[in-house]
C-alpha cells in the first residue's frame, strides 16, 4: 500500500512539473509576440533581429538645416546623453555644440546621425528627415508654418533637457585641449586625393536631373556615361548634364554586350552613340565604357578608331542590385582611395544615398572630380 501511494505521489509531481513548464513556455511565447523576427528565422538559437516601433518627433529648419531634438533622438537609439560640470552636452562620449530653444537642446540632424551610428534621408515634400539604424526609424518633421523657436531656457530647465549653456552657435564640436580623441565623426581631415564618381545608363527623365541637382548643391563634379538612344529621347536632360559642366562618356547606343556582336555591329554601337551624344549635348565623348564591362581586343581597337578610350572602374558598390542606401555608402567609403573610379548607376537608391555619400567622402578628405581631372 505504501508503494502504491508513493507511485501516485510521484505521478502527481511529474504532472505538476509538466504543467508549470507548459505555462512558462506560453508566457515566453506571449512575450515574444511583440517582436518581429527576421524573415527565415525558424530554428531555436538562430540570430533574431528585433524591429522596434517607429518614433515621430517635431523639428524645425534653420538656415536650410534640419534641427532635431537631441535627447529624444539619441535615446531612441540607446545612446547616452549627459552634461558635464561645465554645462557641455555629451552624446556617446562626443562633446557637441547645441542651441537651446523651446526649453530643449537642438542640433543639426547631419551632425547627430554619425555619432549615433545611423544614416538619414530627407523628404522635401513632407519636410521630414528619417533617421535609421536598420532596427528603428525616427521621423522628425518640420511642418510649414511652424515659427522659428525663440526664447532661452532658464537655469532650472537646462539640466532636464541635457542642454549645454550655449544658447546658439556654429554647431561645431567643442573639444578641450588634450581630448583630441573626442573628435566628432565627420570632421574634415587632410586631403587624401581625388575620386571620380561615374554614373552609367542615363539619361532618364527623372533621376539623372536630380543627381545633377544634388551634385550642384555640393559643388562637385562627376562623369556620366550616356546610352546613345536615351540621349536622343531625353536630349533636354542630356543638355542639363552638359551645361552643369560634368564629363560625358559613351556607353554604347543600345546597351548591348559588344562581345556578342560582330565587328561592324560593335562599331555602329560606338559610332551611333558618339553622334547621338554630340547632337544632344554638343560634347564629343572622349571615353567609352562598354556595357557590363564586357569587351575584347576588337572592341578596344574599334573604340580607338572612333576616337574614344575604354574606361572601366576600380570600385563598385553594386548599386544596380539596390542593396540599400547605407550599404552603397559603406561599400564605397570602405574601399575608396586616391584615383578611385566609382561605378554608379542612375537608380533611385543611388540618388538617395548620394548626399550623405558626398559628405562622407569629402569629410574623410577626398576631392570629387570628373574623369578629366584624373586621366
């Protein structure tokens, strides 16, 4: 009888343990319901990427610069924000210059973003800057009609906002002597040489013109390799590129693989493109870039006979695959060197990545030029 009672007690204990285990699993599943798993994540222990909720904030425009509230943006990305005994604001260990308006500390989005390890894009239509690290997006909008914020913070309100005692300034980093290690990312360095940004497959009716506008905004020069038939169709855009002073190259007439053509067909691809581009822009190209980078000895000979030199590239972010704006920038900036010829395309992601790419390249010391300046 005692043995039977013991067995019954053991069975009951096992049942209770199983019930508790199932309850714990259910609770864990409930906790995980708010997490978005990366596509394809199935196996236990596999790396999981958490997608945090988007955050919406308000900013304002000052001298064509988007000003964002420092503390809420920084803390959205788990960055540390504090102030030292001298009243200076420090974000992730970097001393930053701020301005205080509406009892809050502000700084330009373009200066705050690299400190947070993020990237940003600007939407002119909605006057919104999107700051992202791939896991969370923070949208800061400056609606039309919002007045320029006036009024200084008083001493009691400075500490809660994390603001420094600088009411206005030039938004340059403040680095005390002996603390050069606190250099803010983006500080310009010594000149490292020249880099040529080249854009293939244009012109097109929308993106090419916007690329030219962006280059004009930053006062840099680039090179465009035009497809001849598109130069005919979008002659007005081709003229815009030429008027802006950019170098123009030949990218064949119809973007065919010249290695697959006979000698005369390949010659016509180059010759017709030369004539079409000259007719549209008034510029006779000096360089020829074969579609897909595909050419042979016959192609080189034909190109020379038609008055152009074959030019390829030595750095490509594969932007034609649309890998993402941050990836495009990272692939370029991590491999760039003096004399780099960067292969880019007339693509939406390339256009969106261009402002920050230009800023990053110039900040680390490169001069952006046309092919005529390095060849």
